[in-house]
C-alpha cells in the first residue's frame, strides 16, 4: 500500500537554494528532517514574482503583508526606495497557486522576510510584529504557516540569517 505524506510549501532558501536577496541561503536541519515525513514543495516568492537573485534588499514601508494585500502599504527596496509591491503580490499569488495545485495545507517559511516572515518582519534594521506578503495571503486563504529560522550550514558553504 502506498502511504501518502502531507504536502507543505517551504521557503526554498531553507533547503539550501541560493535564492535570498543577497544570493545566499539559510539551510536548516529542521527542514531536512521534515522531508522524511512531509513532501516539501520549495518556493521563493520573490523569484516567482519576477525579481532576480541577487536583488536589492526590500521591506514593507508601513504595517505588514496584510496591509500590502489591502493596498494600504508598499514593499520598497531599502536603499533606493523602488516600489516592488507588484513583484511581491505576484509572488504571493504564485505561491498560493502552487499550494492549491499540490493540495498543501501548511507552509514552512523563513522568518523576518518581507515575503515569508511570520509573526515578525524587518523594517529599518529592526524586528517588528507582522507577517510578510506571502504569509499574509496564505493565512488569509486558510493555510497554516510555521515560521522557521535559517542558519549557516557548513555542508553547503556560508548561509546567512
């Protein structure tokens, strides 16, 4: 008899994919252990939204991802202030479409990101309460989102937090 595993999205950077804004990754042992019991579906909402890697760091200018979804906040690059909100919205919608396609009910996402952050995001170098754009959309659509800290991992070279 075939046993089917639960399906869940996972931030691709947590699997060691070098897709973070700075070209790094945040491979974590927790996600590698989950792979034994859960079918993990890697996503990078920023790349899905059309942004390159590496790319300028970005942040939500006020509020959080829910506010971005409601149109009352923007996602902008930190240094130049370039509006990348549409990229973040497209990436969140693409991640949701992938979750629906595979029947995923959970997502394990990287903490503090303007896209994947769950419970806290980073603004002006400080941790602030809130969710990233993708997290806010997935939660709104009924998925459970679990925040995961990334770490440096010697087997793939330097990751970053």
